[in-house]
C-alpha cells in the first residue's frame, strides 16, 4: 500500500469542500444580466480576457495519426501549427499501457491511477477534477464527444467511479455535476430500459429514471437531432444537453464536432468568469482498434476542424489556453511513403498531389508511445518537452488560478 502524498490529501479535501460549496457559489456569482454588465466593462477597459481553457483530446491519437491526416490533406494540421510542441507520457499507475479511463483521469485530476478507474486514485479515493476546480471559480463548463457522454474520457472530468463500465452511474453523476453544456452520443445511459428516447434502442437504466427529463427540470435545453440543435439560440441558452445517438454517434457525424464546438463556445463564453471545455475525438481510438486508417484520418481532420473554431474564438484573446493532446496511442500506427507489403497494411492513400502513402499497424490495442501535445495561449509554453500526462492538469490548474 502506498502512503498518500500530502498533495493528494489536499486535493481530496478540496474536493469535499468544493462539492459542498460549489452550487451555492455558482448560483450566487453568475447570472445573465450580471454577465452582460461585466462584458461591457471589459470592453470599456479595452480588455478582452476570457480566462478560458479549451482542451482537445484525440482518443488514441498518436504522432502517426496526425501525420497521416497531414498527408491526406496535403497541408499542416492546425493542431501542428500551434506554437508549443511537446509530448505526454501516458502510462497508468498499474500498467505500462494505459486505458482511456486512467489516462483521462490523469489529465483531469493530476494523478495517475489504475486502468478502468474514473476520477479516483489507486486506493479509490475521490479526486477533484479540473472541471470541478473551474466550477468553484464560477466558470462555465462543457463536455463534447462523438462517443457516449458516459464513456471514459468525458466521464473522468465529471464523475468518480471505480469501473468505467458503470456508465449509467456515470451518466447520473455527470448530470448531477452541473456541467453546462453536454453534447455527444450515448442517450441510452440516460434513459430507462422501458423507453427508447429519440433513437431505436431502449435505454440501459434499471432504476427507471429518465435523466433527460430530469435535465429539462434542471433548466437544460434538451435536443437530440441536428435540426433542433441548429435552432438552439446560444444567446438565450445557459444549459444545453444534446445526445445524438443510442451509443457512439454514427458516421457521418451530425452535428459535427465543429458544429458542437461552435455552439458550446457561443453558450459558455457568455460567462465573464471564463469557461472550461473539453472536446473529445472519441472514435479515432475506435477506428484505430479496427486498424481502419481512412476513418482515423477523417476523424483527426474532424477534430482539427473543431480546433479551427476554438482558434477563431481565441484569436483576439491572448489569455485563452488551447491544448490538443491524446490519452494514449492506439494501433501502433506508422505512416510510410513506400509500401511495406505487409498483410495488415492500409492503403495506398493519396496526397492531393497524387503522392501515395501507406499505413501499417502493429496492434489492435493501445501502446505506450508518448503522444504529441500542442498548445497555445497563456502558460502553454510550459507544455514544451516531454512531460507526464498529469502535468497537463497542473498547467490548467495554474491557468485558472491566474
Ligand atoms: Zn481504446
């Protein structure tokens, strides 16, 4: 048994205190009228500070995944043009090769934990997450993914369970956490066995609860298809939940990560205290498990298009911090201009100028390869070099403490 480090004890205590006070604090510090008043004062002072953090996580997105998308597009990805380039070490507390639960927990809480754990340390103590820290500072928060909302990566920012498969429990915790904008798939974790909601499959919940009805009662606008999503007016919407599939969203994604990011930023950026938003390209990992390079490339480009929205938002806000990283590499992917002739090779794919390239895979699982982490904005330069994945949490916490 490990002795808990002092920093953890402080972390756990902070969580207990914030869990107690956060709802009171948030309710007291931000309403729409207040927000517009403060926006005006910012403009008068010629300051345009957002105090925002936008974190992009390409699930399973290693160096070769980015390279393949670059070749396909025939141009550098926006994520690779960011001024800070570094790498994250992804191993978990109990394995050289992490899963998404332990890796997302490391990024979300600053602690390495065991594979499968969500928002808890190796001894099953609850850890406070960067999203919860943002909430205690009166910031708005959002989670976007194209897999299930209760899947490991978004879950680690707003839930605390000892097994990532407890997805109906995770859905309940995510809703209770008060995240302002929730957009993705995974309707079934929010509705009972007896109901099918907007999509064909019945829900997974055995407790009979319909969390989407509960969300509406809590003041959320609820949507489940692209047309109603498009109709959501960000200027009058404070809380939004949109679930667009029974499980993971089908291709082509509708709405896209880009559209969801746009809507989320428009809603969240009204808060003068700033916001914290996570956008996960969750199916990069799924495509990599299937060794399906074409879907990998398409999903990396989707994530990059969502990043373009964040970059446009941040263009005149020097303090906004934007980070693009991955939880781990999936597939042992490699890209080559020459055919290897190996049976698991994908391709040829072609660059816009007709140059062929080929993709090889060494596994259908995860690897322990360091993953690229690129960033821009206040404190982003700290992410240069090779760092533990937990360091991303440290930098984000310092940013919102600024
Ligand atoms: Zn995976």
